[in-house]
């Protein structure tokens, strides 16, 4: 069974990005997360990471569809 919450290290490995990039996604609010524990460490719910990935797919599709419709018209 997959863990419900992931560390920012987990997130960076899953997305193949740097730890500072994962932190920036959380701090900007793009990737919802919570802070827990005495050291207030960030945790990202697995379901939130999946929703973020789906949003990125949708944004990529939209950009590509827009770009394809404007190519060759310049």
C-alpha cells in the first residue's frame, strides 16, 4: 500500500526535479501540502500529487493544442 503522505524528497524523486524545485511548488501553492511535526516538515498527500500531475498534463495539452493551431500562420 502506498503511503498517504510524501516528503518533499519523495516528490522531487517522483517528478524528477530538484529538492528546491519541489519546495518552490509547495511554497507557491501550486502543489498543496501541510506542515507537521516539531520541525514543521512539509508533507504532500499522494492524492494531491496525482491531481497536480493531472493539471500539468491538461495544461501541456492546452499549450500544445494552442501552439499547433497558431503554427504556420506567421
